[in-house]
């Protein structure tokens, strides 16, 4: 992927960081985005990219703010000349029964997990079409395919991402731009560790027991998927062999949605 540029939203942590590293390891320039320990994330990706002559940059766009999303895409184009791969990954979670679900949490989840995918795609797609090559990879979730109780906003947003993915895949079907969704099951990232912590506290059990309980409820393999494994899937989606893989929602979920 030398000479190509990937913009990965929410890539200072977890799955986004794993995908950013995997793309950098193929020689792509990477623009990172997200909050938290930005310098550590940049250093991790630069360690992979540097030896291949690829560059790493960062933009602090808040994915709930459409104008900032557009500015980030323009900044990546200005710095590297193009955005060839867009990974829409930023996401948040909130868990509560619908009648107790704070309206502002609903709005934030819809903005960050769903609307940002529209805004970033809308900004990056014209350049991809003009060059007749592009890859849009939307990190949805098994919750884009099936539901779990207490996750109304997240499940609604992720089903929306899968629907949006299919629509844009149809609109680009005769071009060199492919659009697909990745649907992970449980991946042990800070987003999931919070749910493990809540479970351990509620049941008065250890971290390990809470993890086992979480997995055994939904994920038949009883194993977490890793950010590196999802990175490898993203690399495959960027390959020439994947040119006709369009509008798919690929689950990597230890068998979760097979049940
Ligand atoms: P994470 O909390 O480790 O990472 C989330 C990233 O998004 C971070 O870089 C964070 O800074 C960034 N982010 C959050 N709000 C943002 C905002 N307003 N603007 C810009 N960046 C923002 O979580 P993760 O588990 O790696 O999740 C990444 C994606 O994968 C999410 O879309 C999530 O829904 C999805 N997902 C995760 C799992 C899982 O088990 N961890 C499973 C399925 C899908």
C-alpha cells in the first residue's frame, strides 16, 4: 500500500489502533484520530510505518461534529495528496434500559457511531471516485446484525451503519471504490473492559470470571477477537483480491451470530 493514505477514525485505542498499525505495516501513510493518549498511539504506529518510509499524522476532529470531520478529510488530502482508505471506526457505548436511557447519550451515540460515517464518507468519496480507487471500511458490530438488551442506541446506530454500507456499495458498484462493514463480536478493548468492570462489580466476581461470563453468554468460541486480527481483515479488504467484495457485513465474532 505504498503511496496510499488511510484515515482511521478513533485510532488512538483498541480496534482503530490495531487497524492503523496493520495498514501502516503495508506501507500506507496513516492519519490517526481520537482522544486519550495520542502520543503513545502515534509512536506505536510510527514504529511500524517508519521503516517502510510511510508517514503518520494526527487530526483531533470530534466525530460528533460534522464540520470537524470534513476539515479532517481535507487536512489528510492536503498533507498526503489523497484519502484512499477510510476506516470509520470511532464509537462509544452506553448500557441502560430504554426508559432510563439518557436522551443526550442517545444523541451522542447516533452522532459518533452513525452520523460520522455519513459525514466522513461524503467528504472522502469524491476524491476516491476521481482516482477510481478507494476502500471504505465501516467498523460496525455484531450489533449491526442482531440485538442485545440495554443497548438500544448502539444497536440502532450499528444497524444503521450496515444499511448505509449497503447503500453506498450500490452507489459505487461500478467504480474502483468498495464499501464494506466489519462486524466484530467481543474484542477486549477499553470499551469492553468497562462492561467487564461493571459486570465484575455487580456480581462481586473477579475480572477473569466476569470476562468468562461475558464470553460464554454470546461468543461460542469463548475467545476474544483481537485488534490485530481485525487489522488483518482490513488489509485483505484493501487488497486487489477483494475488489468484488462489496456491501458485505463481515462478522468476526467467534460464532456469535451463527446461533
Ligand atoms: P475504544 O474505546 O478502545 O476506542 C474508541 C476510539 O474512538 C478511541 O480512539 C476514542 O478516542 C475514539 N473516540 C470516541 N469518541 C470520539 C469522538 N467523539 N471523536 C473522535 N474519536 C472518538 O473502543 P473499541 O472497542 O476499539 O471500538 C472501536 C469501534 O469498534 C467502535 O465503533 C465500536 O463500536 C466497535 N466495536 C467494538 C467491539 C468490541 O468488542 N470492542 C465490538 C464490535 C464493534
